[in-house]
C-alpha cells in the first residue's frame, strides 16, 4: 500500500488538480489542509524553494507543482490514462495545459486586485477567453474526444471563474461573447463523468463570498 499525502487547500484549484488525478487513478490519500499564514514545517521542508501548495508526498518523497504532480500520478499509478497515449496528442495537451497554467492567474487577479491592476487582469482574462473560444470553435474538447489533462488544469476557468462571478456579482463571461467557451464550460460542470471529481460549488461559493466581503470591509 502506497503512502500518499497531499498538502493543500480545499478551495484551491491547484490542489484540486491533484485530487482529481488521484481520484481518477483510485489512489487513497491523506489530505493535509495547510494554513498559508502559518505554513507547516512539513510544507516548508517538502517545498523549500517555492514554499507553496500543492505538494504530493509519495512514500516520503515530495513532488511539487500541480502540473508536474498530475503527470507523476499518471505515470506512477495504474488506472485510466490522464494524458493521451498518442505522442502528438500528448504534446498538444501539454501545450494547452501550459497555456492555462500561465494565463489562469488572471482569474483571481480580476476579482481580488483593485484599480489599474484589476483592469489589466481583466484585459488579460478576456484575451485568454478569446483564444480559448476560438480554439473550441469546431470541437467539443481540447484534445481527442474526452475530458483529460488539459481540462483538469483548466479548472480555474471552468469552475472557479463562475463561482467568483457569482460571489462578487461581477459577470465577465456571457454566452453571447464567448459561445464556444460557454458551451465547453457548461458540459464540463454538468458532465456526469466530471461531477464526481468536482468540489462542492456551494461550499466554494460560501468561501469566496466571505473572502470578498472581508476584503471590502478591510478597504
């Protein structure tokens, strides 16, 4: 029996990427909730360079960075493949996963920053969504014919973006503006295969409503 621990935050899309991969593979694991204001010695010891979550600890060996961890899980544990088998499809999946990993931070910055920095983040978010909407013009999925690695990494735009919109009352995405992205997101959230892996939307909504309220009071 493998000893698997995950250091993370239950409401973090980065932690959730790893949890989704572990669940696909049917791996039992211990989730250790971190406090980023008071990071545990285990987190600091396991990720001394970045000191960030998530960290997967497999048989005492730490692996850092969510995309790296997901690929490690796919290669290490038996079960359904997360990345495509075909080398070309794998390359395309890695390309789009890197795109979402690099651009996805604009989602949080669009809601939690203020002034010019917030407006710049919103511009970046809309540029990202234009690219995504165009990519999905004639297809249902990013790679091959099912949800996979790209979609796991894209969770911040698929689920967290909508939660933040509702929590803040600020709508950035409409079906009229981004119809292809909107259709993909709707399928992503409502697909029965995905639902069993997604965190509770109501719990996420309550968490971010409280966070946004606290930020507004502190201004």
